[in-house]
């Protein structure tokens, strides 16, 4: 039985976590299947955007404690490495990942929501860094969560292990939107249409630009960004985009098929 299923339509691959009985915990099987689905996204040039969503009322309940509670250190290390590999694949992908979060997120599930490029959760979803309550810490997921959070929020939520609503997750910067269930699909589809209107190479560069380290000095950063801007403005894609704008026509990469906002 597969824990992860995929479906592709109009340049969008939807990846669905379907281990409802297991509350979509990050078991070895689910991690392996999810990494495989992400590899498929990157390997297929027809796919321009990926959506990650869930069946059941839990988006992801974090680590599979039944597996991780064993004394087999190698299994524990493998799970941690696979989670890191999963996050790295999503962040290193040239394609945007959108979270359609239709359920609760705790522990590693918060990291899975936070690693999305853009994320929308139903307003009844609860979030929480609950690791300390089982004697561990949000270690691997801190790599993707901390850059989005204020230090005060991180210290409070990491130490308390409490649960908080989707609106609070938005305020913390972990996700982008909290909406009622009845408007979830319309909101996600509006985002998809925006992403499909962008030139694929520019989308890829913009994604990495948003994720890059800010360790450069201002002078170095300005010089690097000026070079990048000049390179992109000189590209064939940019010439097509600018000409399309001036000629008041769709650019060549804009699909004539739009995702139905009401779907």
C-alpha cells in the first residue's frame, strides 16, 4: 500500500500524503515515497509547480515514534538523514512547492509545512513544536523553521511544546495563509495561476534568491545582485517577457489553461 500518491494536470503535480491511519507520520516508507515523488517533479519538464497536500484531518504528525523508539541507532539515523534529504530536495528544486495543508501539523509536520515555498492551511489546523514532550528537540526542522521565525517565537514554542492555531503559525512566519476550508482550494488555485504565469527559469532563480544566505556584506550583496539582474535582463526569456508586456500579449510560457479557482 502506497502512503504517497501523485496526480498531474495542466503542469501541476499534486502529491498527496495518504497514510491516514498513521496520521501521515514521517515513517521510512512515507519519506522514501515522498522523496521519490519530488524526484519525479524535478525529472519531468512538463511539471512547473508541485502541490503537497493530505488525506484525513492530519497533514503530518511528525516522526513515526513507533519506528524511532527502537534501539536500532542506524534506523534512527536513516530517518533523520532522509528528512534532511527531503527538505534539501524541496529547497534545491528549480520548481515551486505549494502546501495545501488540510489538517494538523505537529513536530516534523511543522517543518514539512515550513519548507514549502508558499503554504495555505485551513484555519482549524493546529500546529506545535511538541518534541520536548517526548524528550527530543526540533533539530532537523529548525534548519527550515528558524529562518522564518522571530527568535522570541522560536524560544517560546520550542521550549513550551504547546499547540497553536493556524493563524498564529501565519503570524510566526511558518506558513503564508490561514483560510476556511471552503476557500482552501480557491486560494491555492489563485497561487497556482500566479506561479504558472511566471517564466520557469525566473521562478527558479527567484526561489533560490529568497532562500539565499544573507551572510554577504551590503557591498558584496549589491554587486552580486547587480550581476544577476544584468544576466537575466540579457536573457532570451526576459526579452520575450518584456516584448509580450509591451505588445499586450501573453508571454510564450503562459499556459492558455488556467486552474479553476472554484475547483
